[in-house]
């Protein structure tokens, strides 16, 4: 097992199935152009072999499929079929929900029981302004269908001043009524926001500001959370829970157990580091050659983690796999 001086190790793997996305969210994509899939994205089989090797080499316990938008990828079906056979404790998926209704049966057949759906506003116009695409009604319909099918759903919202602060309470109420757990993600200094501090600071909403806003509507108390969880959790008695991933206000670097694999075969040990390690060539090698080489790279990827605080990076989230 590869462990660093702070006792951290990789337990959670996030695989970006594709960098392509049907949205171009303002906080994620600098120029508003929707990203297409890179020419050199790996096949579903190569990604599955890679996941299998990483599970063994790093001791991965949980897998999250992300992107880009994983549901737009033609590799989704093959990848799901492959990883379903790996015997992982937990496989979940992060999606913008636009194609959820269409892909739900496929996800269920592959044994996916947990979804994170990104949703920044319940106002159709604000929704489209932030996502620069998409259709709110389709997302809500997909979530309802997934709920009816018994999926556990967490909703990700990035609260931003000037964009969707008025949506914090409506979205929280919407989630509480339906048994979805809303997780607010503090805006991160990623991509263009790492270069433009003014733009970042103008939009950034801190944990304290967020809790003050919620406190005007609901009484809440802090709740227990797993040791390596990135989200602070709060209980609204009799109604449910919500979480806050407070990268800036309460950095969780000391407990981070995330490893990311991009769709083009690069390992990222930390979102706050431009360092990355090419591993796609190892996925074609036999196990006895691949594992020792992977372990050497995993040591380097683990050393990329920040010691204390999240500082962001110029890399674009959807390329790394958010
Ligand atoms: N397309 C999928 C989705 O929309 O959930 C998966 C990829 S998306 C990059 C994953 C998550 O990253 C989303 O919840 C999105 O809100 C978040 N994200 C992207 N850029 C961000 C930023 N600068 N700050 C905070 N969250 C960000």
C-alpha cells in the first residue's frame, strides 16, 4: 500500500470517460465552447484494464465515473460492463443529468445505485446562462425517473454571487422534499478562474456566507461524516441533510484520498497541481510489468497532493475529470 507522511493513500478513483460535454458551464469552460472528445481518448477496454490495474496497485475501494459528461460518451456501455466485473464495493457516476432519462436503464443494468447530478439553478433562464446549454425540464425529469427507480441522488450546486445565490434556498427545499442530498461546492480556482482572481473573488461564496443564508430559512446542526469525506455535513432536523464541499474555507487536503484518471490516460494526484503522469501505455502491458511501474508513478502522484490548502490550478476541470 502506498501511504504518504500524512497517512494519506488513494482510496477513491475518478475516471473521466471523456472530456466532451454537452454543457459549457461558466465556471468550468473558459471560452464557452463546448469541448469535443480528444482524438486520443482511450477505448473502453483500455480504461477498464487501467481501472483494474489501479485498483490493485493503489488499493482503490470506490470508483466514480465522471468527465466531461460521461453520458455523452459512446464508451459508456462498454466501460460499465467492464468495471461491473471488477468486484468494487462502490461505483457511482457524476452527470449533468441531461441524458439521464435516456441512459437510466443502462446505468441500472450495470449496478449503478448512486448518482451525483450537477444542478446550479431551478430557474430555466439562469440554468441556461450558467450551463450555456441544456434544458432544465429534461434534467428534472431524469432525476425523478432515477428516484422512482430507487437510485440514491446527491445534487451538486456551485453557488455564485451574481448568478444563482437566490437559488440556494429553493434548490435546498426542492432536494429536501425529494430526499436528495444537496451538496454545495465552493467555487474553485480552476482553469480560467485560477488566472483571473478578480472574477473568482466577485463570484465566490464562502461557507460562512452560505450557512448564514440557509440559516435564515432552516435551523441546522453539524452532522457526522466519514474521515476521508470532502463534504461537511449538516442535518436539518426532521427534514434531511445537506453538505458543503468547502475547498477554500475548510480545506480537506489532509484527508484527501482521491486519484484521477483522465480519458487520455493521465493520472492526477491532486486538483491543485499541474503535475500529471502518463499511464496509458502501461494498460497494454502484462500485469507483472504494469503493476510495479504503476506503483512508482502512484508514489509520485501521491506526492503531488497539497499539504494543507487547496490552491487551484489552471487545468480545466472537465479535462481532468471533476
Ligand atoms: N458533467 C458532469 C457534471 O456536470 O457533473 C461531470 C463533470 S463536472 C466537471 C463535475 C463537477 O465539477 C460539477 O459538479 C461541477 O459543478 C464541478 N465544477 C467544475 N468546475 C468547477 C469550479 N471551478 N468550481 C467548483 N466546481 C466546479
